[in-house]
C-alpha cells in the first residue's frame, strides 16, 4: 500500500509539473503561442519576450507553485519519507521540461526547481535565487542566471547535508535538477560563447524565432 502511494506521488507530481502555465497565460492574455515565438519554451523568460510582463509574472508564480505543490503533495501521500519528496520534485521539473501536454516539450525548469527547493531547502533556494538574480543583473542573460542558480543550489545543498541541516538525499534533488537544466540549456551555452544569446528585455515579434528549425530550443 505504501508503495502505491509513493508511485502516485511521483506520477501526480509529473502531471502537475506538466501543466504549461507559460503557454496558458500567453494564450489567454495575449493570444500568443509561445511555442512558436522566440525560443519556443514555456518558461517566464520566453513569455516575457513574447507576451510581456503580466503573463511572464503569472508564469513565474505558477511555475514556482508547481514545484512547491509537488513536494507538498508527496509529503501528504508519503509523510516522513524524504526520498519520495525528492522523486516528486524531480518529476515535477521533468514534467515542466518535457510536458505530456506539449508533446514532451517545455522549458528549462528553473522556477519549478526553485519552487520545489523552497519546500525542501528554503535556505538553499534563497541562495540560488540571489546568485542567479545577480548573474542576470550583471550580464542580463537569463540562461546564465539559470546556470548560476543550478550551481548555487547544488553547492548549498551539499553544505546543508554535510552540516545535517537536511537529509543527504536532498542533494540528489539539486544534482538531478541541475543536470536537467544544463541539458536543456546547451544551445544557450553555445550562443553565449558565440555572443548571439538574447538578453533580458529584448522582445520578439509574434512568429519570430531565435533559432533555426533544426536547432533545439533556446
């Protein structure tokens, strides 16, 4: 019986993470299909470029909520089992990145990661947000902010686990989400190196894409 609850927690977390809020808000408020604009991603940064501030802000909050909600759900179904909470958090981020509602496409998962981390390790989440935010303020690349966030979360999770602040299994959450994020940001890393990455605040006309059709999402 416990095993069924554990499996249900992970499956439901994936479904929750799969809800493409960026797509929903841009469609409802601006009638923009973000999968066909800019990078094609559903995260707040592409929604900001394609649909504006309000849809992006709602996407930011909704994606945070997905991650936090996945952990809360796992703790309700499997109280006192940190590993299930971690698996649910990873499933939510995977759902965001490879949504069943978007033919297994989606975003990078940074805000869903932060939302889950706020539930698991709030101090680590704060460290990651500050580090990622500073990177964006200095260089104005949201992708670089996501990479910095991933690195800071991983480092903070390891420090906290060593000091006994949270269970060591939480480190797997940071490593797993960082791996997913870096994998999805491969094109961005290449464009940063080439000097062609879009900066925060650069808006995109509907139908305009950052990348060639055969270049994976940006």
